[in-house]
C-alpha cells in the first residue's frame, strides 16, 4: 500500500536517478535530453527538471536500447572525428570552422584551451554523403579557403544555435523563452531592447542556468562566457530581433509585475481652536485697539 502511494505521489524521477535506470552516464543522459531523445518535465516541487516514469518506459522500449541510444549520443573530438572521416585533423578543423560539422558540446582543458566535441553520428553522415566527397580530399575550394584565410570560425556560433534551440524546446512559458534568447546577448544589447527595469528584473528570474566552466570570475569562466555570448553582427541582429518579438509576446501574455504603489499619507487634521473663530478674534482685537 505504502509503495503504491509513493509511486502515485511521485510519478517522476530525478535526472540522476533516471540516468542510472537507463544505464547512461550522466554526460550521456544530459546530451540525450539536449537532443530531445529523452523528454523531461518541470519539477513542480522546487525547480529543475524530472523524468516521468512513462518516459523511462518509452525509452527502454525503443529498438536496440540501450546501445542504440548510446550510439546517438556518442561524441568525438577533433582527432576521433578526423579518423571517422578518414581525413587529417587539420582538414577536420577546417570543415568545423566552416560550419560544415557543428559541435554539440565543449569544455576547457587544463591549459584553458577550448575542446569542441561533435556527434559521431553526424560526422559519419557527413563523410558518407557523396556531395561532401570533394571536401574530404584534394584542395579546399577557393571560396571556402578565402573565408578561412579571413578568420572564419563558426564553431562557437553553431554551438550557440544548438544551445538556444535546446532551451526553447524546454519551455512554453513566454518569459522563459525570451530569457533563453536573451541569455546569448550581452547586458548592453538587452538594455537597448528592454528599457523597463522591472521587465529586465522579471526576465532575469527566468534566465537559464548556463553550463559551468571554472569558478565564477576565473579565466576559464570568462572564456566560456565569451563562447556563450553572440559576437558576429548578423548573429546579434538576428537575436535582437528574436528577443524583441519574444518580449512582445511575453508582455501580451503576462505583464511583468511591478511594486504596489504606496498609498498617500493621510492629510494632517486642521488645527483645533478654542473660543472664537480666528477671523472673529482678529476683528475683535482690531476694534479694541481702535477704542484705546
């Protein structure tokens, strides 16, 4: 009886417990969630996300579980990705800088260098496409080579695009969706679009938690913050436009709360007098002075 009661009261699992039940490492589980392969629900009891028991059953019932799921979330670095494509690491890096393969994760190594990770499944698909064969051998086409020589590197931008897509899939709340877009802009850009301090404060309440890289204020944290903030002018323009639209929808759905105006203090009571009214006392005094 008590076991059934607990199951009915808590029909969902914490994400760490869900990962164990699915036989996944926590990193594999988190990536599966980000890719939409495992659906989560809001934790009504105190923030965060949980996994419904029915979702655990659904994932377990998929063909090839758990090996197929692990295959979908397997990530590779530059060397492994190059091996899957049968190209040099330098060529693989050029393809990634051109945005032809997009990173799904990143971390900073002990030298604070950014290490990009890619989905092995996507790397294999790119290499298997006949259309991409000219890019895997021979000289890089001149137009692409010119872009690389000019310093083009779309890896961070492509990661940001995947990241905001994940954040938007996690919620339907208009303020949370606006906060997801705002999380990729610096505060100056946000302030130019949302000049109301109460709206900015309300938006910050929904600001998504960013992946942590080092202690707050550390060099590693600053590097990660740069990766998480849009830099290209056209990307900034696109995000600003999206934020303006999102905040308009949020205002229409639910205006930002504002402090309740304080009631005006009551007017002081008129001074009390005894005897004759003020005007009468003044007139009597004037008559008395004339009779003196």
